[in-house]
C-alpha cells in the first residue's frame, strides 16, 4: 500500500520505465472501493441478486489488486539493486517504514472497534492477536466490524519475509529462471488454496500467506520485467512495453475476459458459503491473472491514453492516498449506516446503504490520511528506495556493474559445475 515517489510519464518511444506511475495510485483507490462494495453487497443481501449482485460479490477482487501491487512496489528496490551498484534498502529502515505506514492507523481503528463493536467482550488473546496482526492464526480471533483485516495479516507476513525473498531471488542468475521460480510459487500457492478449501488444513489457512503467495508473486514478476525492460529497452520485454504503451486496452480486454469467468459460477458461490477445491483454485487463478493484466496495463500505458488519464487523474490518485483508511474504517461505517437506516442484515436497501457507507468511508479515510498517516510518514519514514542516478554516466556505470556481476555469477556457476 505504497506508491512510487517522484511520478513521471512513460514514453511510448522508449521502453525504459520511470521511477513512478501515477496510474498505480488510481488502481489502489479502485481496489479499496471494490472491497467496500463487496461488503455492502454481502451485508445487504444484494450480492445474491442478478448480474449486478454477482459484480458486487466479486468486489473482493480488490484484495488481489492490493497484493499484486504490494509485490510490485515493495520488491522493486531489490529488482533495481540487482545487477547494479545499488544496494537493497537496509532491513531496519524497510521495517520501520512498513510499521509506520500500517500500524498507527490500524491500532487507532482497533481501539474504536474494541470500544464500539466489541464493548469489552474480547479476551486477552483476542486483544493480543489483533494488536500483532496474527488474528487469523490458531482458532482465529477476528473481531466484529474488523474482519477485513485478515488480508492485512497476510500483507504483514509478506512484509516480514520480503527481505529474505529479495535475497533469495537475487541468487538466481537468469531473469527467465526467476520467472520460472515464481510460476512454481504460484502453483504451490494454488495447491495450498485447494487443500484449504477441501478442509484439509486449519480453519483460516486459506487466508494465510501461502494461500495468496501467488498474487504477491505476480507483483514480483512485474517488478522483474519492469527492470528488464529498463535495462534492455530493445529486448523482448522492452518490445512488449512499446507495443502496449499506446494500446493498454488490449491488456484490459484480456482482463475483462478473465473477469467474466470470475463472475460466473465457475469461481464458486457469491456468498460466504464454502467453495469446492476446484472452485477456490479457479477463483484464485482468475483473480491473479486479471490483477496482473490490469496492473500491467496501468504500468505501461502512455500518459495520453484514456486509461492513464483516468487512473492518473487527481480524484483517482486522491482515492488511492486515502484508500488504506477507507479499508480500515468501512465496516464500522457500514454497520453504523445500517443501524441509522434501520436496515436489518441481508434485508436489501443497497442503494441508500451504499451511498452513505461509501461517503462515510471516504470521509473517514481522508481524516485518517490527514491526521494520522501522512504526519507520521513525513516525520518518521522515508521511501525505501533512493532516487536513482538517471544521467548517461550513471546509466553506463549501472550497465558496467551489471555485466561484471553477470560474469562473476557465470564464473561461480562454472566452478560449481
């Protein structure tokens, strides 16, 4: 849930990609809004009605967008460091930034949940696990109006392991070998998803990092391809970037096809009823593919294309900035809205509930950003990756260091053989 600083455009006449892409902020905002709409659909019962209900039910696709974005944005400093004289972010600074980014705002909402929704009916174990983002482990300790935080537990697990992942991936010499390794991670993750849906793993195991590691792997793959296109603008990946820069709609059309399948019964029930192993695997796979295509389209779209203009617009980027607060507060706002309107659970009234909930969640997210998140980030946190030297001399140094590193790796491989 972070963005690149120092945003800049992507030029269609070159495959080198910039340090930041405004459209990704818009994608984050869309993801937050989709999560809110999915919960509105479930709690009003509208998810069971017609095509629009199916679309509401599949709003949990926003979680896949979040996870793929995290894989892309957070792994990128390691992708940049590989083959250059740059070093990955120090672990201490990386963990500090992650903690400052998510914990203060999270703990504030947790306090409100304990005071308003739980009202003292929480055990010490409930409190401990929710404070430490471990509430999905063991028997599970998700609190009322705070159940969406299962995904934050999974995000936190990825954050903790990422430096180890970065170090491990860096030991794989060839980019396509890395891609194959990531495909293996995706396959293992889908296997975990199937076993969890079949009831062969602990109760909440489907929400754990192994069950969604494939989505993070898609983001890591995008980060690797991003750097490959920057270093070899006339290579195969660079050619893909040039091809899709002016035609990102091609990727979106493919994503729409996958989304149509995800909305169908192939991806399981719309409600919280259990899915079969096959349905869970299909849904997980489709969500990952669609998220990869959507984020890939936003990543390479030339700035004059409608997609880049829409997702990079000020409203879309504002929604991305407040998205974390929206995510944290929206179930509390939804519960308060239904109480205010006197709407029982699953009793409909989706339009009124939806308008008031979205408005209230956006207000809460904006206040969270202005009063909690931004001040703390400005005071205690800096980007995990420093600005790169993009001068011709810096580019030549990077290229020289990359060749030297590759030669050392080839020599090591020959020695081992």
